[in-house]
């Protein structure tokens, strides 16, 4: 482990690192606690990096494990990670700086600013237009939730080819397919439009514009949106790994959709950015945005649809809670990398966790649970649930194979198998990417009965069975998708 430590913090940090726990505890059962390095090994996560915010400052940062499995190259606090969709709120802050200086407007048609490409007009845009506010809050009606990236031996499309879905782009055209402003629906495609907008307005490359508008003012000296990562910086970066802990081909994928998925950074530097947003929200001196602009950024724009891909968004950020529990957050998942951050601006508390593996989400959830408990966060701490006892017959009628009924969504199963071991029930599934072309990882996890039909996992996944009149399960819903019983 490599860490920046304060002697007075040592005992506290030791409790965090040895107190990893799942989001859900089973009432009446012994507490489950884990050591970070043991859990990394369990989950095939070679490397992780953490920064903790307390008292409106970064109080601790540490790196764990390896940049790349099979090497002796350790993760340091300066190691770069791909943070995937966390790229979006950082890009949003750059766009909002241009709003503050009068270069852009939140509520004008973005086509009045776009020069080298325009959002194609259609029947959905006759009365309502695509605006910067709507793109930032995922309510512009634009398509394409996320991007698959490009392997090292694949050609990289231009931003224009991505916008229009032209080869070698591996995603379809980014278009308006519902009335702008009518619904909240996650759209990585919208942030590619913002990428083009910032290029046109600043007359700079996107990485250059973000360096000037965000990184330099905040002091993010290591961070970059350069895609692919320059040869001179490769040794600074962690390699991505699949669910089994194997290095992805070429070490990582390239994401020319920079504003949506292309940021390389560290937990310490992302924490610096989150602190600047928090300071602005509190009306304190900062180098990024005014209080009024950040108040707009941290105001819910439109309630989301009930969907796995919908979140309560302000301008670029997911918003949760109220009062002291109010937080802004965002997660990110690229092939081989999973990361997250959360910030409570009222209290000046928060954390950033970055991992270099496809099962890093389980790890960062357990790390955040431990930090939340030790640092007395007002939200995000472990909750307790009761388990009901079901008969062997009730359990047996859930056992079997299930296959997909609905459209796949990112990191969701195409099929699963429910099995019984004594009085314990398990779900085994292979989780796939958005495009159902690439397995992310295999997972076998115990599920616990809250009722005869409703189950849950300690990781916080709800599993809902539908039984027929005989009590036999005919379908199951998990990870936001429905699967039908085979046969």
C-alpha cells in the first residue's frame, strides 16, 4: 500500500481499511467485515486508489495493489485511472464556466452555437429545442446511453463520425428521438454534443479547453482528457482488467467520446474538483464557479423515469438527500475500470474510489460503507434487513434457468440460474456490457428472502420473482431486467 498519512489518522484509517462491509446487513446475524486487500483478491481487483474528504479538505489518500496484474508496479496516489462517466460532471463544469462568462447560454438552442455540426432537426424538435441545460441534465431527448470504447488495434472514429454513427464508430447516430425537455433519460450521446460544442466555441481541442477551463484553475496537474493516452504518459496509468482479473487487450480501451467517458485522473485530483464545487455551493472562495451557478448545477432539473438508466440529475451531477444528507455524486464504468465519488457539501465530507477491474463496483461500495461508518456520514451507511424463512417447497419452485425477456441494459444479465444449497438460494449469472457482445464478469451470489417472492442481496440488489398459481416461478426481475423461466 502507498498512502499519504497523518499519524493521528492512522487508527481511523486502519478501521476503514479493515472494516469493509456490504450495503445490507442481515438482522440477527454476525457483522461481516473485510480487509481491503483481501476483498480485492476475492473480487479479482488488482488495483485501487482512494481519497477521503473530511472537514472540507482531503485528509487521506492511498493506493493499493498493482497497476497491472502480473507485474510488481504498485498503484500510487498519482496513478491515473479511467473514470468513465465521471468525465461528464467535470466536462459540465467547463461548459458552465463558459455560461458564466457569457459565451454560452443554458437555455438557447445549442445549434446557435454549434458550427462544424448541427443537431439534426426532426418532428421532435419543432417546438422544443436541444439546450445546454437539457443536455447536462439528460433531458434533451438525445440517444445513446453509453459507449463501448475501442480496442488498441481498432481504428478510432472522429467526433463527427461518432455524432453521425458512421464507420468506424461502433455506436449509432446521436439523434433526438423524443421531445426535448419531456423526460429525463441518461444520454452519453448528449455529452458528445457538448464536446463538439466546446471545440467549436473555444476553437481548441477538447483536452486543451478542459485543461484551461478546469484542470489549471483547480490544480489538477495530472488529469487529462487525451484519448488515446499519449505514449509519454502510459507509465502513469493503471491497466484495465476484466472480471477474472485479466488485463484487457492493449491495457485499456480508447474513448474518443471524451466528454462522456474519456477522463484520466486520480482520486486526489477529483476530490480537489469536488471540493471546489462544494466551496462554491457554500459561497466560499473557489477557483471554478460562482455560488449561483453551482446552485443551478445542484438543483434537480427533472424527476427521472423509473428506470435503471435514470437518476435524479442536476447539471451533470446525480443529487441525493436533503439538509445535511444532501450529496452530489457520480459513478463511472469503462471496460476494465469502475470508479465513484460522493460529496456532502453541507458537512464537507466525501470520498473518491477508483478501481482497475470490472468487479470494482462491489469493492468501492464496500469501501464507501466503511468510510461512511467511520466518518459518520449522514447517509450512505449500512442498513439492516430481516430475512423470512421459506419452506423447502417454496424454495424449490424458484430453482431453474431464466432467460432475458426485455432489452438488455448496461452491466445486466442475459440469463441466470437459480440454485439451492440446503436452505440457501443463489443466483448465478453472466453480466454483459450494454451491447451484449462482451462478458463483463460471472457472478454467483446468495439471495435472501424478504417474502415468498421478494429477495435481496447484501450488495443491495433486489430480486423479484413472479409465481404462477401453483407457486412455480415464471419470471424473475433483477438488475433492472426481466428474465423468463426456461421451459
